[in-house]
């Protein structure tokens, strides 16, 4: 059915850079636009497949890339808003759309006529009848591979089973995301005794009071974050409250109204069955084959090579922590809910620095403008101008116009900083419009984070981890903004999953750059710069607690790998078996260290069970190998300089997914990455 012309998504937005006009969009507009877009794209691709003319770049590659514009426009608008500002209507739309998207993918990638049309172009290229530029040649190679990985060569009966599995997998992933968000919101801890809040800043206490009031409760509401670790545990002096928050965090999804264990069991079994049907040993092998890693064994070898050293470091750290802990509780053993608090005490003693004294020097607006934006300007010459007249999907979203040094427009950057009940946890980047030359579109990208919003009129003071996250996510944004590709499917972050985190991790290094840090690390009231000895200590403390940080990450990454490499007949069949499976998985790789729980336990591991990073959470450490090598190279060549920025931009960021990812790295670096830089950064000896 054609889309009603009154739907704002029916036509290209007239706002600058095709920014969706969210002032006109209502919740009920998204689903029909996405559904109409899918139907329109299938019709367009059917015409492509049936074209009697000899296959060319124009009637195959460019025709494909020009198809589905309504679909892309509507989907990008929806999946930018829904994770960041959802409600029951949008959740219902997500639930309805997820299996339709899976069916849409199957309708394309199991269509033999389309595959044959692409193959016909490949034959003409091989015969010398058609010459493809490198980006088009890579596009064709990857597209043919996508068909083959999707099962286009399977017998009809197997394809039918595959369609059923894909439909159900999509339903389960969508359901996991909704339940995990509801569980996170429902797990918030209500405090009724103000004395228990000792250690929190007044702004944090006032914010917790506001959260409780908004939900109709008396007291102070401590909201949960995505990860197992929770920021208030750094500073809360009340051990009983720390324990309550910790248990609320790590026990999410393990029962009650938002139990996710049944989803996990069914989902992992279906992924395993699908991988086998497609000719792979397991889902982890299927995922790795399409990334830089190449094989599941390569992933497993890297993670298990690092794990023993990480745990050994964490156990050594625990010994030091016990000494400090005895001053607080001479009799009680150190527990997981004490680690963060004691860690901050030890940091303060060892480095004369703790999280609370840094916060007044890390005010959001200054970090954004004099830190994140200033680093991008120093590296790439780009500028940022806020456009308050342009509305985002939520009143808290802010829109910035991005331009070259000479004023040439680049695109738009949308920033949405604060947590709210309808927003998923964590931090992420979205594309609203993908840069591409074929359709003449400039990029529109967004960053989301989950800072606690202070009461009106008070500044937003950040932790050091918050600052790093801001730089990290903006690295993703730069990948999208500085893309320079002909095809939107190759734009910006459209790279292998285990490469996409690399540019964002590189961008973290500028948070500690001397010239940048001195600009943003300024006391929000007095204007005094952060004391030089604190800055020196901050730099010197980069190895502090790396055992803990590496262990919690590797525990999650290897948990993901075990879920997705275990044979189907050995996977749990009952939701009650999930916790035992998780315990056995961690023990198998030597990461069953009670004081350091995985960064994500299975029941709230959205990266993996909502999809996107399934069997791919290893990507962060894989990308960090590239990042650590790049950081060492940049520092050796003068650090934050336009020459360094331009090289990184032109040889890597601009390429997006238009070339093989590792080829772009080698083009930039002139060599393969050296693992030694990662080991040095994390203080590991393997």
C-alpha cells in the first residue's frame, strides 16, 4: 500500500541536510513509512533483476544504491528516536517491525534472480567488458558474499527453514532489548534515609530526589546503568546501600517481570542452528568470517592469550585493596560491591587524586567545546556551530552544524547527553543521513550518552570515565561526518564490526593531550585550571586498575564467545540453566573471579542478545590493537597536529567501507599493527 502523502517521511525533509523534521513526526508515522519503504525497495530491486540490458555499474551497482530511499529515511529516523526516547507506541512498532525487517532481508538475499544479476556483472568484469573503479569492485565482491552468507545457494527446504529462524531471531532480539531496558529502569534502588547517600554530591542527591518524585515515590531513586559496575559505588560510604545497588545491577533479568533467560536460551540455540545450516561450525565462526579476525579461532586465541595476565593483575590489585579495606572493615572480607569504593580510596592515596575532586573541573559544556570539538578542530580544521532552531527527536537533543575550515558544509551533529526513563542505557552513535556522492547527501549523525541531569541551573559535572566516553562516541561521529564515499552502504562506520570501534578508540587519546586538557579541565566556578600535579597524576595513573578493567571486559567478551561457539546439543534448553552455563563458561577461561563480575552478565548483555555485537563483543579489544598502534604512531609524529589528522582522515576515516578495512589500515600506517603497544598500554605481560 502506498504511503499516505501526509506522512512527513513520504518525502525528503526540507530541513538543512535532510534532517528529519521531528516537529511534524508523530509516533504512528514510523511503522507505515518503514513498511511502505520495504515494499518500494523490493519493487525497485525486482526491476533491477529483470532488466534485459547487459549488466553495468549504472544499472546494477548504482541502481541498487539508489533503491530504498524511503525505507532508509524512515528506518534511520525511527532507530534514532526509539532507543533514545521510546514509549509504548514506539516499542510496539519496534516489536512489529523487527520480524518484517528480517523477512525483508531474506526477500532480497535469498532472491536468486538478484544474485544472478550481480553475478552477470562479475562475469562481464572478468571478461574485460566492464571496468569497475575500486570502490564499485569492492561493493560487488561484498554484495555477492552477502548473498552467499545469507543462504542463496541453499536448497529450497533449507531456505524455508532459514526464513523461519531469521523471523524468530529478529523477534527475540527485539524482545530482549525491550525487557533489558524495562529491567534496568525497574531495578532502580529507592533510598528513604538521606544518611545513606553520604559520598554523593549535592547535585547527585538532588537529581535522585527528582527521579523519585517523577516516579511518584518518596525518597531518592538511584537509577541503574547498562554495565554491572555502577558509578555511585565509587563514592557511597554506606556499605549496605552499595550492596543493594550491586545486587540490583548484577541480578537484572534473572527472574521476575523482566526475566530474559528464556530469550537467551531460544536465541542462542537458533543462532547455532542457523550457523550450521549455512555451513559454519557455530555462530562465532560465522560472525568472525565476515570481519577482520577471519576465524573464530583467531578471536579465541587473542582473548585467551590476554585473560591469564589480566586476572593475575586483578588478583594482585585485590591484595593491595585488602590492605586498604581492613581500615574500613577489619573483619568483613572485601566484596565485589566494595571494589569501586576501595579503588577510589587507593587511587586517592597512591596518586593523591580521587573521582570527586576531579568532577568540578570536568563540566560538560567546557569538555564538549574546549575538549571534544577543539581536538577535532586541531586535527581536521572543522568547526561546530549550534543551530538551536533545528529540532531533534527530543527537546534535550542539540543540533550542531559542522563545516570545513573554509566554511564548506560537512553535515550535522546531534548531541543527546542525559538519561531519562525512555532511553536505553550506555552510549552510542547513530546515522540519520549517510554521506554519499551518488545521491548528493551530506551526513547527519548523533551521539547519545546517559549523564545524570542536574537540577535546573546547576552545571553537569562529569567523571573521568564520562569524559572518555564523550571522546569515544565522538570518534564514531567523526567516522560518519568525515566519510567521503560514493555509495551510502560504504559510508563512515559501514565497516566490519571488529574495525568499527577502532577510530572511536583512537579519538579517546586526545582527552589527555596537554594542549586540549588545559583548555577544558577548568574549575566551573573559579575558572582555575586543574592543578598541574593532578594532571601529571592523571596521566601517570593510566595503568591503575587495568587488571580489573581488562578482566571485566574479557569476562564479557569470552562469555559472548562461549555462548556462540558451544555446539547446539550442549547449549542450555531450560532458562533455569543460564546461570550455571555462565558460571561454567567463566571458569572454562579462568575468569571466574568473584570480586570482578563480567562487565555485562548474560541477562542484560544487550550488545550480544539484542544483536549487533553478537559473537562480536571481542571487537573492542581487537580494535584496540589497531588503536594502540595508531596512538603510538601519532605521538611519535608530533601528536595533535593537522598533518596527523589529515593523514588519518584521508587514508582511513574518509574511506569508510569502500575498501578492505585492513587494507585501509595498512595504507594509513604502512604496516600491520603491532600487539606490543596494546600490552604496554594495559600493563600486560603475556
